[in-house]
C-alpha cells in the first residue's frame, strides 16, 4: 500500500492507495505530457509537498523521523524481522532477474526522464511479457536528478515519485519481485552523489591522487541520501512482500575501481561508502519501512566488495543483502572487442579473453558465496550479461548459460542487464522490444536458455 502525503487547507492528510492491475492514466501519456507535468510539478513542489521535513505518526501510531538521524528511532513489530531461513527463501525466489535499463535511469541536461535515451514509455504489457518469459525479478534503476528540491528537505517531486511507484506496481501486478535504487545520481562522481568530492580525490593527467577528506561535502551527501531515502521508503511503505531497496548503484571516483582507491592501500573511499549505506538504512527504517535492503560495495566490483564491504547495522534482523555487478570479461560482454568465449572456443583455436572464463567465474562466485552467502547475506548480481554480436550468438549463449548456472549454484541472484538496444556490437544488450513486450528474434533462444540455466 502506498502513502501519499499532501497538504490540504494547512492540514497534513494521509491518503492510501494500492497497486491496481489496470495501472493509471500515465500508462498512455506521451513523453511530452510527462515532461510538461514534471515541469509544472517542479514549480509547485515547495508549496504542495512540504511534509518531508516533518516528523509524522504512521497508522501504527509510531513516530517516523524525517530529520537526519544516525540512530534508529522507529519501533517495529517483532514480525518485521525474519529468520535467516526466510531471508534465504526470499532471495531464492528472486531466482533470475531482468533490468529495465536506460528508462527511469535515463537523463538529459541534468534531468531524468524515462524516454531521454530513446526507449518508449514503460507499460504493464512489458512487465507481463517479462514475467511470462520466466523471469522472477525486475530491477528498475531510477535516477532522481532534476526532481529534488534544495537542502535541507531535498523534497522529491510528487509526479516523479508517483511514476516510480506506478512502474513498481507493474512488477507487482505481473507477479514479479522488484528492485528500485538511486542510480545515475552517483555516476562517475559527476553529480551530487560524488565519492570523489567527499574523499577529496584529485585527478591530474589521468592519475588519481589522494586529497583531503571533505567532511562538509560528505555530510551534505549523507543528509541528502537520508532525506531522499526517507521519502522513497515512506512512499513505498508496506511493499516488503515484493520490493527491495537498493541504496545506490556503481559508486566510484571516476576510475571504475582503478582510481585513488588503489593508491597506497587507501581505504577512505571504502569507509565513506560503508557509512553512506548505513545512513540509507537509518532513513529507510526511520520511515517505518520493513523492506529488504540491498547495499553495494565499491563500484559494485565483486573483488572490492568482498574485501571492503561492511554490512550496515539494522534494527531488523536478516533484512540486508549485498549488491555486485559482474561483466567479466568486459572485452567480450560489453565492448565486443572479443567475439569468442569459453574453453570450447579456445580449444578450437579462437582468441578468447585472458580472464573471465569458466574457472574464473566459478572462483569469483565461490569467493562471494564464502564471504556473504555462507554468512546469511544474500548476493544480488544486479547487472550481468553479454552484448549481442551478430554471427557469434553461440558464444554469447554459452557464456550466459554458464554464468547464470554458476551464479545459482553458488546461491547468487543474477539480474540480466537490458538497455533496450536491438543492435549488434558494444553495449547492445536489449532482450525485449520495449514497445510490444516481444523478445527480440535474435534473443529468443538466449532468453529461454538463461531462464532454464537458473532452474538447474
């Protein structure tokens, strides 16, 4: 059930509504209509949605704490915690997922808009098709740029938050579990969610250098993270049966894991990211939301996550997961500079990547299993997959089958990246036609094989 906070005649009113199978009127809105509504809503945000900075009581009578607080203040029921077995069962039910990439995470000129990168308006039809193909989870990356007010409230525009809620409802209506996050706000440390600025990292001639920790910047980021996650969690409160909150995406200083974090055994960025994850957990829980929370390690790199991730404390038991991404070997899976993969290709004399082959995949997934899964922390591989290279479909399918099968055998949840692109070559990761919901013809066998691999 969603909670809509509004101000009517100076009185704070709590309205309730729930996901409906028919969706709402925005399903058929044009991008121009959506953009116009967003623009109008932005002009009126401060006047019409000023409740984010207040402390309010929920339907249980508990106080929800919107003010920045590095403590847990909300009192949950004992039943809101779960056993380790229930956590494992929930993660097992996620099984294999699909990414709604380059949609709600797309942005242009500093403002996120779901059609900004060429994909059409999202519909219930698409989600129904994803579910019918055998996927159990959908990850919905969300960028919030251009839709938040100024400090200290950082009020999120109601139209954007409502649209995110509506799209998440498409997942619930289709019988899918869903993941939402704060996505490109932290891209390459280029926007407000900048670990580079917080850590004081400087870059000169491509060299990343340790600087002076910027406490003021770090504090401002934590306050914004808290304010935003408090609002998001308040909106989605009561959705813990299907919705996972992923605190952030690929947080790094611009070096994609090979920047200042690799210099002189520096740990400052890792410490900062761990503290940001903790702040997000405080905000979500202080809003009264009992959802599972997935927290990323540095740049979602599996090795760096295993080495430096610290599980945040939580007032609820067994509700934390860890998020990584897996694209090894990137010259095959993303850049398409190598077209062959696997022992069979190598044995036939074809050139394959120097890493990211079968044994490497198994070794990495075993490391994640021993570090996290065996300690009751599920691992969600929030992005994985391989780009389409025409004429080399056999090797793409072999990679996907092996990687997904290995992930499941090690207790990990693979979520395949789909950016909507139907082309061939680098970053051509589309599986579904976003307009019709149909699987692209060149991906039909791949989708079947991927879903089947998750079942083995």
